């Protein structure tokens, strides 16, 4: 009997020709009968998106570094009164953006994801997560990318899709193509709109619009970038998807369509705020603004130092009509007028100290807002209560963002398992943000407790692993098994006479 791909795999695969009666043919492919051939509003972002773009513009400029800031010109480095365009261009060419924002964001990500994400999934899913996006990235690398995007822009999204296959007639053909779920990261700027509905006492996505930019060949050697919008809709217990492409200016047409047979849209948002609705500024936006202030202040200092390094020569009492002689400036000045004099004019060195102090203060403010003080710059004499309060406040901030990541990953694992028709797995994101190994004194104390039989060897090894004396690959079970195999055999009892 011929293997029926449609009957056996509908719950696991995108099917463009499923339920063809609901579609009509167009010159560009299948189109749902209840849709229009063009829709000028499909690429129009939501109100939330439009409110967030002001924040994203600042983040993008700071993340892009010095070239982007110089390109923005007076947006970040204002023109001074009476400053000529030529003088401003010279000053702008010397402006440099120190990458404080990028360094602090990656430091925060390193605190949260410094340990691998713990998984409780089937072996097949674990193997697929080693190449989670079909681009060679494993779960930890993929999570870093998603988490950084969420920190930058306030939120990010992950879509769990299933590989599209060519026409297959037999199970062997399907196995050869190796269909499987995979995950796709979408930044906030690519999520045009999300709509929600309540189903089974749970908030689910009812519509999702995603912006897709891709590069396609243009002629034999050229390339061009095209924009498409993919729309997912809940439709009577199925998920309909449509791919729109702009065929003319503000005229979009469906070029491909189909159905997912999952009863939900397999999409998850990674949030960095407990607020679920409305525009929320990205958590590190204030650091970005401080980074811009740092650019402006350091630019002022660099310009002042440049001026100071080239003092002006002022000559008093020199009148060429009286026959005074001016020799080469590089050698000497000769005056016949005994009252004539020459002086160099330059700003006093003390005038730069205010700018230097301001730069130091900005750097400290960025460090504090960037949460770097959780692991450095601790006061030596601070009390235990102060340390505990500082740790609680820091953990509460990072707990929100790490919990948002974990919730989204758990949801994606649920989607992944739904494609496989198996139980969903779970994951655990690191919650220990304190960096630093156990001290030698602590290790000696724990070892003494073990020597006195007050704690077991397994407990001792667990404490050492949590204290980062051992790396993450160290297995307590394997070590106990190895030690058991090294124990000498017990002596044979002496036979009684």
C-alpha cells in the first residue's frame, strides 16, 4: 500500500496543498478564497511597534558603534554656536564611541547564561537541539542570541517551525529528507503585530505577522533584498499561514499559503519586563543614553586637548610700517620696538579636570545601571545585611529577565514536542549570578566535615561543583562509580579451626 504523507504526517508538517478547496489559483500560487489579492495594510506595524521604534533607534545607533554615530552627525553630537561646517566636520571625525553599552549587555548575558541550560527532554529532542536552527547553533548559543536581542529591544520572539519537504510518496522518501522541527529567532523589529485570544483558560496568539527580509539572486551575478510578510491566523482549530510579497509600492499579494495542523501558533515571546501589554522601554536604554553622553563629553575633552596642543601665538607691539623685523616663527622673533612682545595663549591644564571627572562619573553610572557592581566594586567593609540586600535587589532584576527566557524556552520545547507527538520537556536557566569559586578555606572546611563523617562524599562533591571548583562537565555519579571501582576488595575471612 502506498504511504500516505497527508494522512500520516499532517500533525507534524506545513502542508501548502492541504484542503485545496479553500484556495484558488493565482499567477503567484495558492490564495485563500476569503482573502484579497492585495493588502496594503499587511506590512503596517502595530501601535506597540510604532511606540517602540523611538527606543530602538537609539539602541541601534549605540550598538552599531562609531561609524553609525558619526553618520548621525548632529543627532548625537550637536553643532556648537558659530561653528562652521568645516570645523564641525573635523570635530566629528575625531569623535569615538566607547562600546560601554555592548560590553555591559554582554556582561549581563554572561551572568545569566554563564552555565549551560539544564534540559530534561528525550534523547531525540536533545540531539535536535544541538542544531536547533539548522544553522549549526546549539540551544545555548541560540539562547544567547535571543536573550541579547530581548535585552536590546525589550522583547524577542522564537517560532518553532517544521522543515518543508518536496513531494514524497513513501515513508523511505520522507526519512531520506529527514524532516524535523527547528527554531527561528525573530527580533522585535521583525514582529509587526501580535493579537491574542483566550482558549482553554489560556492566552494564546490569534494572529501573528512577521517581517522577513531575504537576499535573492538578481541576474547571473547580482543580488537584491526583498521584504515579505508572513501571517499566521487561528482558523477553526487550524493555523493558516500566508506569505505576502510587495508586487508594487504599498501593494502586497499572497504568493504562498497553507495550513499548520497544530491547534496553536507555535510562537513564544521572550520578555524582559513583567508588564505584558503596552510599550516598555528596553532595560538597558538608560545605559545607551549615558553612553551617548559619554561620547559627547569625551568628544569635548578630545577637542579641548586638540586645541590646547596647538596654542596660538599672539604678538603685541609689532607694526610692519615702523620697520620692525619678523624673522622665521620656527626660530625667533626680532623686534626693533623695545615694548613689543610675543606670547603663547593656551587654556590652563586645570580647565580639563571638570571634563575628566564628568567622564569618570558617567562611566560609574553606566557600570551601576549595567549591574556590573553585582560582581565587582564591592565595598570591603560593607555589612552582611548590606551585602544581602544588594544581592537580593540584583537577583530580582536579573530574575525577571532570566525567568522570561526560561518561560519562552519551555514553551518552545512544548511546541517542539507537539510536532513529535511526545511529552514536552523542560529546561532550567541558571539562577546563581554570583561569580567566583570557593575559597581554599571553604574547601578545607568542607573536606574536614567529610573526614569527620559529618557529610557524605556525594555531598562534598556537590558543594565543590556548585562552588565551581569543577567544570560543568564533571559528573558526580561517574566520579562515585569510579571511586567505587578503585576500592580494594575486602579480605577473605580467616577459616576457623
